[in-house]
C-alpha cells in the first residue's frame, strides 16, 4: 500500500494547494474506502467562510496524469473542523494510478479528519472532472 502512495505522489498525482504541497497521509491508507462508502456530512456554520475546491487535470508529458486541486477557505490539518481530501475515480475512493480507457470521472471532496464530508446548504463541497483516456502505447504498459 505504501508503494502505491509513493507511486502516486512521485509519478502520477501532483496536487497544488494555494502554493502548498499536499502529502497523502499513511494513516489514510489504513481505512478501507470501498465503492459507494459514505461518511456523514458536517454542515458549515452560518457566517463561516465556505470552503471550495476546483479540479484541473493535465495529461503528463511523460506518463499518467497531474491533478491540481485549487482549494480556498480550508486547512489541511489534524484538528477539529479541519481535515483532508478524498479522491474518487468513477465513484470509488482511489489512489490515482493508471486510468482505464475511455471516460473517467474524478471527484475530490473536502472532509474532516473523522471523514465527515464538509457541506454547505446540504450539498457536499467537492468538484468533479472528466478525463478521457484514448488508446495509446503508454496505456498498454
């Protein structure tokens, strides 16, 4: 599992968060995040700044994909009310590696450290991007 984390961080996934690098937590790897698994939501209190997330995905010039998550009003920290992000590809929690041929739906949500999804007006704070993978030599390796 840790090999996958290093592979993701070194060759496939590049997250840029307001000029800060996001480190994928080894603790996160201990959880079994399977398809359709849902955590509770935590509503953002009235008057508080509402976090936002915007995904930008770029094909890497060498191999794989670079994912950039632009985050506002959110702090990645192991403190109450703060948290981490979850990455979903085609609705499943995922460590980003090779993507399947065809359409891939990638979603990142903002979550508290106890995995509650942050929400505003009952709607999860997340963003989704679509990556279309075409047949190529790179994808057959």
